[in-house]
C-alpha cells in the first residue's frame, strides 16, 4: 500500500481542465442536505447523479419534442426520431462502433439477457460450456443460467486471486476446454479490479468462444473502444454514465446481429407481417420492439456529450486519485479489511471494505447520519461474496464530482461507527 497522499486544496483541483467546484455546481442534487448534513454521495457504483445538461435535455424533450419515433410523418415525430437516432450515433462514437451495431435496451441487464437468449437459443446445445468469472454481477450470471437451463449448456467458473485479480491460469484452463461463450466483466463492481480485457478477449477468441463483456462499471470510468477490445458483445447502462435510468446499450458485432433471431417481437421490429409469416426489420430495429425509451435515449446522448466535454481519461484519473487518497486512510482504521487490488494501477474508483464488529448495514446507516451515502450488501455478486468469505461489504464508489473532503467525511463517519459500537 502506498503512503497517504497529501490533501490537495479543494479550489486547486481540476478534472479535464475544469475546476472541480464548477463541475460540482452543475449537479443540483449535490447541494441538498441529508439529515442536516451536506450530502457526500459515494454510491456512484449504484447510479451516478445527473448534471443540469442531462436534466434539461429530458425536460426539453417532454416540453418541446415529445412524439413517437420512426412513425409519424410530422415535425414532432421527426424531431423525436432525430434525437433518438442522434443519441445512437453519439453512443456509437463513444464506443468506436457503427450506429447499426448499437441496440438500445432498458439497462445492461436487459442487454445481457438479449445477447444470452438471442444468441444462445440457436447456438447452444447440451453440454456446451459457458465460462463466467467469480467476480460477475448477477446481471452477467443469471441470464446465462436461464439459457443454460433451456439448452442444456453448462456453466464453468474462473476464479480470482487473493488481491481480487482474475486467475489467468484458471481462465486459460477453462478456455482449453473449448467453451462456446466467455461472459466477463470489464471492471468489478465490488473489487474495482480493471481486467486486461483486450488480452482476455483475444485469448477467448483464439479458443473459439463467443465473447460478451459487461461494461457497466467501465464505460463511466475510462475510454472504451469496442473495436480495440474485439468482443462480440459489449453492454453498459445509461444511468451510470450520467444519463437517466431506463436506458442501456448492447453493442453487437454487425455479422452476429445480422445472423441472430430477435429476442422479443412486436411493432417496429418487422419488415412484413402476414397471417402466416413475419420477416424482420434490419438491425438495430430488429432488436428494439415497441416504443423505445426515447426521452431516456435523448438524456443518454446528453450524458455522452457531457462526459466527452471533460474526457473519460480525466474522469478515471480523478477517481483513481480519490481511491489512492482513500485507501491508506481507510487502512489505518482499526479492524478494517479492504478488498481488491492494493495499488491503483488496475483498479477503478471504488472501494469495498469490512469493518470488524459492525455490520455493513449499520455502517451505512451511521454514515447516512453524517450525510455520507454508501452502499452496503452483497452488491448483486453473491458468488464473489462467498469467495471473499463475507455475506456483505460496505462500498464507497467515486464519480467525477467527488472530493478528498468527502473521503475525509467517510473516514470520520467510520471512526464514529466504531465508537457507536463500543469498539
Ligand atoms: N451494479 C451496483 O451497485 P443495471 O441494473 O442493469 O443498470 O446494471 C446491472 C449491473 C451489471 N453489471 C455490473 C458490473 C454492475 O455493477 C451492475 C449494476 C449496481 O453495483 C447495482 S447492483
């Protein structure tokens, strides 16, 4: 563990060339109080707060442009369609993909379900192997259980080492058994581990596996280029990228999307419907039945513009600095166990921990009295909790607007939690 970094003066901190204070000013919710204390929102792994630009875009959509997309030949419908498709182009630009490779879904959970069911139903057969890792979120476990049950495929697990990094030997061994699928996270939502995803995907492809990457915790924290990564599918969720809830993204390689049958049927995804037969629209419409999340897509587009204005490299670096600042201070607290890699080169801005003698729910409740919001629980990663030997952890997770003062308040709150429990 590196020695504690000195506290920078708040007014001197910049992110992507912008003063941190001016970035914070763009987030209205950061100025409210909780339990009579200023809010320190450190639950960004669950969802991030929204800047004015995103809030205004959603508001303006309903005030000025609300209509259904791809349907009406009238001005409002054209405006709504332009906003919706414009956001698709922005997301494609962010990921280095073609807009036709971007499917809008409800969240990353539905993106992974779409890929698992849509691809798996026609491509998996009894005995086929699906490889998952011990650090997956349930969103990248349960959909594979569902398709395995339907097709007779079997799930195999790749382990992690004691620092929370992927056990590469275990991965290589699993890949040597020629699995049909590797579904893997890019960044762990519990450990913060950043996986060397391009290397892993290349190894899986060489073994002939279809690859799906869960980018829920990566896309808000670092530049992601799907062409460089080379995965067949890559998913993320809009509400963690400063956008609204209700919108997620599945990137799929064009050839795979063209070959895949739709997962759900309905309006907007067809070419022709007769009493006896249906033909599909081309991608991405084939995978977007019914009225899509139009306002949410517009908001996500504004979120993409907003992060591009600061730069994801700079956002990730700021969050890593906060992590480097927090780790030694947390480690000094008696009874503290920290999970995840001990240096910050391959870990993103989140920290899970266990405070001996205080249940994570109590930690979280006491921190809330200090105005500090963190998450406590299994973080939808129960196989990982089992591997770590705990039922739950407390997690502080950072975003672009967090400060070292907020880390100090977290540390003070944790000392208070120990006092409350007589420790
Ligand atoms: N993790 C957390 O507090 P949805 O709910 O579909 O927007 O995101 C699911 C998801 C998938 N993968 C990873 C790696 C995630 O972190 C999440 C969401 C939140 O850690 C809520 S459990």
